[in-house]
C-alpha cells in the first residue's frame, strides 16, 4: 500500500459547526503532516507529527486541532472556522528525518460558509 | 529563511514542445524534489535528487541537482495534454546539516498544453 487516504474528499461546513478531517496511511511512515493549500499556491505547512507526537505547529489558530491516535492515522478537528479557512487540506507522510519526499493524499476540499 | 524561487510562473505551449522550468535558492539544499499537482488532487512526486550534479530521468522528464546545491531544473520533452498541471520544486529545510522534516516549496509553474 503506497497511498495516503483522506476523507472526506469534499466538506462544506458552517462557522459554528464542528467537523473532522481524517488521514490514513499504511506505509510504515512515522512522520505525518497537515498542509493547507489555496488555489494555485504552494502548500503551507500546518502541523508535523513525529512518532505520534506533535513536533511542529506553524502558529496555526486553535480552531484547528490535530490528533494522531496511532502511527497510521492523523485527524484534524475543526471548530468555529472562518470563510478564509476555505482551502484544500492535504495530509502527507514520510519516514522520520527522511529526505526522499513526502507522499501526499488527494486532499479534502473544505468550504466554510 | 530558505526560500525557493521558481520560474516561470506559467507556460502556454503547443503539444509536442519541450518545457523547462527551474528553481533557485540563496540557501543550500541537500535534496531537491519535483512534484506535479493535477486539479483537485494532491501533489505527486515526480523526481527526487540527492546529490549535487545528479541528473535523473523519469520517462520524458529530466531533472538536475545543481552543482552549487542552490538550484535545480526540470525538463519535459515532447509535451502531451496530460502534462497540464502545476509543477512545484521543493526541498527539506536544513539547519546545521539536519532536516527539520519541513518541506519548502517553490511558488509553482502552471503548465498549459494546447493540442
């Protein structure tokens, strides 16, 4: 299995809703990442998990809450988002300290209304 | 910081033409990565380069890791319509010889291929 699977593919949520994005990989990667991407822009790093522990938070607002329940799963909990948070949210994984590049999922297209 | 300057920002070419894009940085990178992103999908790794001067091919794609470790280029030969997409260069951020595990991305090259 050489894939990173993200669900849902599309999500529309109101500003008062609580929702979660899910990411799963079975490649034995122990580093997992959340990126945010606006249209025609490069991905922007949000969080890095290394061995299931949060190692990097790129000053992301607290309305985004990551969770890594085990080595294969990564969640992003969303609460009280703003319309400007609408974007493509990408999950990626890699070996820790790996310079070979990440494997990205297909992303969740999030629209906040 | 370690920023990547990617050019051109966009290209409009005819099917069958060759394409060249490049990335430069004021900082040294130990690894250069080239990704392609199709609309509505995540980036897919095309080529990874690990050694200065390395030239690597993947089908119609060829990429080189610059000798100075501060630049890389990607060439696509005989373009076809499915080459359409956004191409990103990227490299792991380096500090004191180790990677943080963060990728720095170039701004992307939007490629349009006319049949």
